[in-house]
C-alpha cells in the first residue's frame, strides 16, 4: 500500500543559531539579531545556552543544511502518513506522486516492524524548489534526520534508512559523500571550529550546517542540543 498525505502531531523542532543577541555588537538578519562568539578585548563570548559554551571545544557531528521544502513522514506501526512542515501544507501533484511512490507501507513494516513510531524528516529538493541548489532533474525527498521511538538516530543510521528507501541523504551532497559516514569517518569538528570555518567561507556553497554533539546530548531542560550555523548569519567580517 502507498502512504498518503495526512495530519499528525509530530513536527520537527525549531533550531537556533549557537549565539545570543547583543545590543552593542550584533548583526541584524531579517527580524533576528545575532552576535558572533569571537574573543574581543572588552567582551566575553556570548552563547545562546550555557551547555553550548561548555561543549564548544568538543567534537560535533555536522551535516549540510539544505534550502528546500520541509517534509515529514510518520510510520505508526500500521499506516504511513506524510506532510509538509505543518498540516496545512499544499503541494503539487508531482510532490504527491513522488511521496506516495517513495514511502510504501510494506517497506516501513519490513524495515521497522510494528512496535515503534518512526519519524523521517527531509527536504523536497528539485527543479521547482528554492532555486534547485542541488541541480536535480526531478523532485526528490532528501533525508536529513530520523527518530525511532524516543531515539534520534546517528548519521550512519540516517544514511542506511535513506538507502533502504532509495532516496539520498543530506550527506550525499557533502565532499566525501554518504560513504564517508558509513565507513566510520563521519563529518566532525568542534563547535568553535564550525563557526570559524563558516565565517571564513568554508561552507559558502551551502546554506550552512546543522550540528549536534557527537554523543547526541540534551540540555538540562530536556531539549535536544542542536544548532544551525548559516552563512547569512556568520559569513562576514568577524571571521575574515
């Protein structure tokens, strides 16, 4: 059986930049004001959360941030449903056909069984989506995150699921490709290093990166530690 578009409560969480606003030294981007956590003679680093500062010298796993159309898929053990970022998502017939063709209920049951809720999060990328940054010839679901039960999966598991459904993952569009993740090398850097590299233009061909602590940690508030480091926020004179 095919999956179908439908409503479900699970949505992808909002991701913030790693730094907090500062009235004295800041950069306005749209409605947001951010500051970069570089050393200044008269100012300390300013982080959005204390856990980020504590972990800033530790290794973080990062992935390419894609600028597409946010999509989510849920398997509840009996049926598969998909939708956009919200339940009022309106899409083309091409997207409907692509999603229904890609996510068959039999594949979910074969891969995951019927015991746990499975959530897949991705971006619709293609010729009619946000400038087609990946230069794809047709609409494609690109997987960037996955959760099974209460567990957010590691990069290698995300890549494996993408291969199972015969769709690309965000790692396929990074310099070493997804195979680097499967081989155990992965994409890691300190949080300080990722911010510095972004500010220096090392990821200037991408929208930016999304990163989590390599061990997959949560804050004392019980929230997942995850940040987005976008070029439009950090690629500026501070780093260069």
